[in-house]
């Protein structure tokens, strides 16, 4: 999307623009993972520089003329306009499926209590046995507002842990571009991704073996295909691709994301790329930590809401390798997230003009691919091992060895 007026910017990106103009210091509010209940626990804020290192911007007007990847708020507003009957927001403004809630460890007595209040309980989730979640999906049969429904759940079972069925959205614009043919294939490895559907006919995937999960039929999305192309890069890899949309406008639900991670665990996929962003969620936090403990490496796009925005998840969970984005000249994209959750930056732009792919979505698979060259099977300590190896391979962007926008530095494809 080409943003030419300040009115077209999301709130976090506008705050970033003002910071770049010297009108306010850019701040990154770091929110820790939720524990048992929904509210987040804030951590101390981390100051960021008033200028973007290496960006070489000539004032705000230059920034506003640049096409920025869609931030989360812009995507949420668009989804609310298109699907108001199915999508709403929680009290913090994060997108959720209307009338759906999640519970972990719901006892029989608690299940009976919420059913009396008009909720159906679906315990069928493969993540239960794999990740130890004991997850239940609750459906409101009375059409209540989201806040009222949550209050009724908490009143019916005050000792239970409820949260929202949050939605996780792409961290980049796929546009209409296709990824150019890659060099001759080399012997492959296994790597995973949780995203939209993948088009197996894409030239960059011609040598790959595709294993899919989540849909009864094959569907393809621009975003998922573009991420897959960068993740495989023309090699004869086995790509485990979980589709959270299945061709539907509304997708990316928490329970689907958790189910996809459980599938990756059963298939022994060591490195998993997640180019999706959304809010902190206790169910997802539990699943992520279970995956890391079981020896998987998770790589997440940090998001495109600018350096002043709060961190997005799952990239901001401890142990996940969060990735920011730079352009072809190594300049940090103005919309790329910043903060302690960003471990590295990588190239987040492909092509130019209308065919441009842009955003942290397309930087993350570069880092995931590098991690897959380090860890080929899940094993204890794999995430820390991959991180230390990549730190040694990264090109630092400041004298202290850690760049305020790119963590440990820049990783090339």
C-alpha cells in the first residue's frame, strides 16, 4: 500500500513518523507474555533512537512517499469492515473471532457451569496430547457482545483460565509479485512454516517436496507462497506448510496456530517460520514454550507497525527468534518493529514498484532458512544453539555489537 498522507497511516506508524521528525522520542513498550489470565504484564519500556540507523531519510515527506508494508492495525480495520459478523476486537483492540473463546484445563464441573451459561465446549484438539495444553474452544450460543460473554464465563467458572480466540495476521504485503527462479537446487533439508496456503506451481518451489496441513483441499495465498519461496529458495527441501486460512477471508485463529505447531512437533520439524503477528495470548504462549522445550526453533516476523509500537507475538515470546527487515541497501525499513524482541534483520523487500514484496514477513524466512542449516532435528537447547550460531554469522550494524533496530545484526540470504 502506498501511503501519501499522514491520515492514511496507522497510529503506531504515525508515532514513528513524528519521532523521526524530532517531535517525540520513539519508545517501544515491551509487554511480557500472559500468564494464567488475559491481562498482560507490562515490563519496563526500552528507549529507542529518534532516528533510524542507516535509513538516510530526508525528513517526514520522504518517509510518507515510501510504500510501507501494512501494519497490524490497518489490517485489523480492513478485516472488521469486510467481516463484521465474524470478527471483532477484545478490550485491548486485538482482533478476535466473534463468539469464540479458549480455556485451558477446564474441569468437568467448570465445563458444566459454562454450558449452563449458553456456551458449547469443544475439546477436540490435537495439541492436547502433543503439547499438554488440555485446550477447549468455547462457542457463545446467545450472541452476546465479546466483553459480556467473557464476563459471563468468568462468573460461571471464576477459577478457570479463559482467553480470547485471537487472530494472527500476515506481517507483510505479498502484492502480485512472483519470486524469481532460483539457482540450481542443492540437496535439501526439512523446514516448516505456519501461514496461508502455498502454491506448489511457484517456480521457486519446483524442486521442493510439499507436506501440507490444516485444509481438506489445496489452497494458495500470495503471502504464504511468497514466504515459502524465500524459505525454500529453489532447493530440494521438504517444506511442511500449515495453512491457517484454507481460502477463507478470516483465518489465523489461535487454536489453529497451536494445532499447526503440534503437527510440526509430531512431524519432527526442527525449524518453523511464523510470518504472522498478533497479541499476547496465554494459550499461544504455553504452546510456544512447549515447542521450544521440546527442541524446536521458532522464527517469527517482528511486524510492521514501526519502532514505537508495542511488540507483537509470537515473535516477542522468550526463545523465539524475532526478525526485522531492511531494504536492498541494508537500511532498516521505517515500518519494521524495534525492541528486545528483534534478534536480527534480513532483507524484507523483493522486486520494485507494483510488484514489490515488502515487510518483516519476507525477512523472517531468510533467518529461518539459516537456522535450518544449523539444526536439522529437534533437540534440547536447539533454539539457543541456533541463536548463538546465527549471532556469529550476523553482520553487526554498530560498534557495540547490537543494533537498536536489528538486534545482533544483519543476516544475508
